[in-house]
C-alpha cells in the first residue's frame, strides 16, 4: 500500500473508476446478448432491444471504454443480424 496521501487517493480513484468501467462494460455486453437471444428466438421486441444495444455501444464509445471503430463495427454487425 502506498504511504503518500496523493498515492493513496490515486489508488482509491483508480479502484472506483475500474469498478464503474467494468459495470458499464457488463451492461453493454448484457444489452448485446439480450438482442442476439431475442433475434434468434424471433421475438417481437427485437427492434427495441437493438436500439438499446446500439445506445449502450454509443455510450461506451463516448466514455472511452471501447474504440469508436469497434463501436461502429459492432453496430454494423448487429444491424446486419436484424435484417
């Protein structure tokens, strides 16, 4: 453990940011998975789940969790699945 006050604070903030980032990535993966499962089952609400998944992808890209090119690639693949 660090002993300098600023280093202690950096450890705390790094842990908080890590928890926040992993939670947001988890919700992104959940949204994408929900859409894929609904699409495979032919559910009625697949278009709504697609919107939710795309929104989650955009949110993650704007926060810097994923690269913008990966976000665009993922959105493209999801919309292709929706057809």
